[in-house]
């Protein structure tokens, strides 16, 4: 027995970063299970390819940099791999050449982990959400391979994109084709982890109950997204609540708000910062959906919001309190953006 | 978990209700000639001289104040010996051999409660000064200087909150010395001509509330009362106490007296009672010896100057002393205390406790920016950003991130999911902007 010196404090809370990451993986399981069952197991091929690519890259990275391969690194890598895989459609391997599909998964996952994370120095150092980076690479590089449904060829959001003179009629048609029940349970074409709102909500309840993620950016992303969509509905002349529900249940907004925006590494480190961060992502998602060329843009929106993080965290602007200035700033910004959207969509005429 | 931590959870197996054990007969006592606040000192007696309890045998010089050294037992001065002080340094100590007679010195003259109340300000302050009374909660700040304030004081608060886990000295004082506490508070309120005197403790201690209700009924007046605060960390921080009890915000860098309030630690107040009414300086104090590294944890009342290894032996020694488990010795609480590597450290006026813990080496992970430290910081700082600025030696950013108001409470390290020792970075950051 020796008497040894330490520095205060001498006791620590019984929490570990490993457990927190494991909780995220557990929260992802409902979506994984849904995807597997709904695709008759095809989802497993994509998941396995993604996991193998990411974990192998992490392993090689620790060998090159002579670091220790910790449980935390493995879990973090697994989270990236699973999230990335879940943003892809199972049609990648079920229709067309499975080999090409898996090649797409491999390139996307490799890009996500290597360019998205490892070049910055591994866990805790990356500035962009790695899964979102992988997803964006796949959209940009392999757009033609990404067919969602062999039969209809369009996702729920895709049906809103094709130009038509009468948007109200077009929206009603879309709602007829995709009922809210289908959207909620996920029996629709789309990215395998994003389609089932139910599976995501089950995961989210666990995730936030375990406090493995920060609810602030999620809520702020969903709230700002909803505001812009509601304003757009007013401008388009459709039922705002049906329009909002349709948007919330389709595409990747729920999945992104629960599993991607909450990635702590790429989030700001203050409560107000996270609210601003979620707001940027939410507004951008809505803007891409309404005005953009792509039907969906959660991954783009999150990556753009990531780019604002260093500015949000700039030391001269730090304050941990919700000051009046902050509240006024946030409300004014949202009001101005809503007005621009309303005018831009042709709401006056 | 990404959350605001307010409670320190610990598995403490400690018999709070057990009566404090009196340990009044150490063979020798050691009285440091210098300490953390006083760099110089002088001894008035010669080797072989006989001393009595309460006798002035030397003086410490702290620059802008001096502090008498009192003998804490009666016996023979057998020379100086280097011993470890709570700061971890070897210092010269006056060594007195106990004659076990506990004879009191002639200079110790008791006064009645009424006599004390009739003292004028100058006499009062002089009496406190000559007693050598300092902040016994651990600050060691000379108490008489607090009485010299020119500000108008409205509220006097006694801090018996003790928010750090493992500690129970304040609890013991409130339970075992309520009459002295109330009477001394009466004297302080009178001295400042304040509107109110409040004893503050944690709301979970219903037994203290019972004891104080009864005591205040008999010995109190309508200016004196008690208040409770919720059980959170750091409830015992003076600023939190003023906020919780009076709803008063004391901005960082402002002295509470400027806002009309003043706080005293409960043990300091009992020390004040001894100094004024009994005429006796601090010769004994409550002392907690606990932690999972000690066999039979207990509260003590000890003579100031007792080496701690005697107390450790009295507690049955270390647990698993023969095994290869290293121990960490902590003076003070487990959140803010100082670590020492010798168990022969001596009990001084300001040492409240010794906690012995089995060594646990935490494996540090990369920061994943979960922001638990930001949410948990009681002063509203952003520890993770201060850490990063400190790593890159960016003094300007550290300053702007307001490291000055950091109280080194240890919450950021405690709550960190990656087990990063953030508080250590806070200390470095403070050095960076000095």
C-alpha cells in the first residue's frame, strides 16, 4: 500500500461515454429491426457492408497512428455506420445489380469515416456529421443508382416535387397515394431507416429517457422546420396541418432530428448554441424541400448547420443564459425567414 | 449522460448519528510556526518551558496581519520539529509534550454573555484578534478582519450547509453545540446592529430543525431564525446560500458585505463563542475521519496539533493495508480538498476532515463535446471551451470565457462522461491569466 497524490475532485459520477454510445446504438435498433423485416433481410447486407467498412477503417487508423482501439472508438464508429446505412434505400441491393449497390455502400461508408472523421484526427475532432457526409456523397456521386421504388419511382416527398399547375390537387393526390397510416408505420418506399416514424419514435423515447442525447437541438430543429412548413402551406393554399404532418412523417426529418443533429461531437457546447444549431438545420431542411432541386435535404441541412458550429461557439459570443437579447434574436429571425418564405412561394398573389 | 448534475452521489457508509469521540490526550502536539497565509513566525518560549492551555507561545506574521500561536495542551516545550502541514509542505512546529493535566493559562478569562454584549467595537475586535480566530470552515481567513467592515450589515448568515459528500463536521456542530451557536449569533447580530441572524442548513436534516427550534425558543430572540436550503451541490457555496436564503445575487468579484450581508461558517461561530465567553482560543475542533480506505470511520473532537496517524490508528487503521491497494488521503471534502501523501499531517485549526479513499485510476477518453460540464457548472461557465483555450494557451479567450468566476468546485470533472479532469484545466487556466 502506498499513499498517492491526486487532484480534486477525487470522486466521479458513475457515467461512461461507452454506455452513452451504447444507448444510441440501442435506440437505433427499432429502426434496424423494422428495415430488416420490411426488406426481408436485404437491409442486413447494407448494414454489414457499412459496419465492416467503417470498423476496418477505424482499426487501420489506430494501427497507423499507434493509438489504442478503445471501446468508445468502436461504438462511435458503429453508430456512424448504422446511421449511414439506415439513410440508404434497400432497393440498392434488391433491384438491379446487388454488387453495384454494395459498392455504393462501401464508397459512401469509406468516405464518411475517412474524410468525414479520421482525417480530422478521429473521435471528437470532426466538424461535420460523418454519416451525413457519406449520405451526401452517395446522392451526388450515385444519384442514378438511387432508385427508391421500382414500381412508382417516387417517394412520398418526390410526388410533391414534380411540377404541376395545381399544387392543391397534386398534394391531395399524394395523400391519396400515401396515407398517414402508411407514412407512420413506414410501409412506403424510401430510405430504410427513415420511413418508419413509429420505429424512430420508439428509439427516440429510449434515447432521451436515457439522456444519451440532447433534446434541445432536436426540438429546435423540429419546431423551426414546422414553422416554415406551416407558413409555406398558407402560401400554397393547402391544409396546413395535413401538409405539416405529411412533411414530418416523410423523408428523413424525424430520423435526422433524432439521430443526426444530436451527434454531440458536431454540436455546439452551450444550450443556446444548440438551439440556434437546430434552428439552422430545421429551416434549411424546410427550404430545400420547398425551393430546392432535391426532394429531400436533411443531410445537406445538417452539414451546413455543422459549418456554423465554430461561429456559434466563438468565445467572444459566449453566454450560457437565455438572455432577452437571445430570445428576441431567435424570434425575429424566425419571423423574417417566415415572411421571406411566404413571399417567395407567392403567398401574396 | 448529457444532463445537468446537481447532486453528488456517493456510497458513504458512515454513522452520522454516532456521538463524536473525544481524543483529548495525544502524547505530543505540534503547532506550526508558519502556515499558508503566514510566511513568518516567532516563538516566545524556550526549550524546557512549561506551557498551559490557551497560553500565547508565539506569533505568525501574515504581512498585513499577525496571528498569535496558543498552546493547546499543558506540558513541556521540547523543541521544534519539522512536520507536514495541510498544504503538503514540511514546516517547523513547536512540539509540546503532554502532561495530561489540561491546566488552563491565567490569560484565559471568561466573561458573561452580558459583559460581551457591552464591549465596544474596538475591544470586541481586539478580543477576536487576540484569540487568533480564523475561518474554521477551511478558509483560514482571520475572523477579526471580517468584523472590521465599514459596510452596513443587515443579515448575518451562519453556514452549516456542508454540501460536500462524506463531511459531517457542520452537522455535528449544529446537533451538539446549538446553544453556543445561537448565543454567538446573537452577539454577532448585536455587534453589527443587523436586522436578522439566520442559521442555514440542508432541508433533509429534520433533526437539526428540531434541535434548533427548541434552542431558539429558549435562547433566541425575534431577530434570530433558521432557514433550510435544498440538497444540491454546491449549496454550501456562500453565493448559493445568499441566493437561496435571501434571494440575493452577489455578482462575482463583489464582497457580500457591500450588499449588506455577511456569512460565517458554523464552526467559526462556535469558535467565536469560546473566544469571547470562555476566553479560550481554538484548542479543539470537530474532525471527521472517513472514506472507504478507513476501517471504522468516525467523528472526533480533537486537540489542535494532533498528528493524524494517531487518529487513523484509533479508527482501526487502513482497510486492506496488507494488499496492493493505494490510498488517497484528502484534507477537506472529496470535491475540493487537497491531497497529501503523508499520514503524519497535523490537525490544525482549519482542517475539517481527512478522507481516505482507495485509489481509482479513471481512464480518460476523447472529449465528445456532450456539454454536460456546461450544463452542470454552477457559475454558468463553459468548461470544455476553457479547456480547449487553455490547451492552445489562448489567454485572451480564457479571460473572456470568465475563468475568474470559476470557484473550482470540481463539478466539471465530476460530471464529465469522458472522465476528463476538467478542473485541473481550470486551475491551469487560472494560472494562464494571472
